């Protein structure tokens, strides 16, 4: 099942994508695609619906973030060994954990704004994991039972703010529009192995990243279990799990986004995003 949210910013409605690629409105049965809608029982009820009985939505409608009201937007850094190498950093002995502000979340095709004073805004295609049931001290073997589904994330990053201004990475990860998610939340029953998904990202039509989740250092099950040792994960929380090589910072010379650029990215089975870069 592919869940989504559509409509103007701040007034999105819940929907699902049927097998023919048509958006169907879920407003009559669901308030929003948020934590309350992502429990196993709630998803089972949605899965039992016949999409043909739901109203069709104009395909030109804006697609919003695929999850509403996320309490936490947690990120894992340096989770691909080849990306760590291009960054000139060692693979960490435990996952690097940082936060992205939830105010950075935007729709998958919304404009990406370069923050004022930025000269090093970068791109990162990542697998997003959306929590469906409370996870606290969960074993790795049970961790995926707490996952509602998966989505595409562009972990947009300002490298000077992140690395050169001292302090925590969150400063370089949290600007408005730095968290495009979607286009849809694909429920976990449609993703039998989250460690076997190809992923890619283009800038101005040129391939920059071409990788797979099978090269993660710490897989999804480990990451969910690991995080649950330090904080309770709640339904609707989003975890973005790291990026393969090909980011702008790792190129020689480095290459960063500028107004007028376009970024397109996608993950196998999870859909694609397209963003125009503008000055913030």
C-alpha cells in the first residue's frame, strides 16, 4: 500500500495510490497520514479497503510530505563505508546519530531553498524509515515489526554550517526545505527486504549518486533497535538512514547546489522526487 498526502501546503489531505497509479482520496476514512494511522491495526483496516470505491484525485495536485506530525526526524550519518571514505572520515564503531528539525520537512517536489549565507548546500538520497508502533528497548530480531513503511528522503545538508561552524551537525541539516520526504509511504509488507533497494540521485540530469541499501554499514533493523536503547520511538517518527557516495562535498573539486539547479532522486519501489533549487 502506498499512502500519501496531497493538496496545498498546510492543508494536505490523506490519500493512497492505487495499482493504476491514480491517487484516491482517503478523507472519508482517515483524518491524516500520521502516527495514529500507522499502527498495524490501522494499516490493516486501510489495506482492506477497495480503492475503486474511493474518489479519484486530480493528478495535478501537489504532493505533500507523506507523513504528518512527525515527533522526531532522526538521521544516521556515515552509514555507507564508501561515503565515509569520500568524506575523509572513518566508519564509526557505532551509528552516528543526529537530528533534523521537523520544520525542515517538505513535500517531495517542493522547492529546496538555499539558506542565507550558504555556499555549500549539498544533496543526499536516503532511505527513510517510518515508525508504526512504539519501540523501546527492542531486539534487532523484532525491530522491523515496529516499522510502518519506507519512503525516499533527500537529506539536504549545508556543509559549512554542519562541519565548519563547530558544534553539532543539526545546524547544517535543519534549514527549511532540507527534508523532502515522499512521494509516498510504502508500507512494509511491500518492502520485503529494505537492504536490497537501488537508489540514485541526479543534479541537472547528471547522475551523481548510484547505490544500494545493501551497502549500509548498519542495517535498518539494527538502527531501529539501536535507537530504541536511547530514546523511545513513537508512531510517525522518521529515521533517515544515510547516503551512498556521490555527494557534492566528496567531489574533486567539491560541487554544491545553486539557484536554478534541479535535483531528481529515487529509490526502487518507493517513488521519485524532483526539486528546483531557489535562493532562500
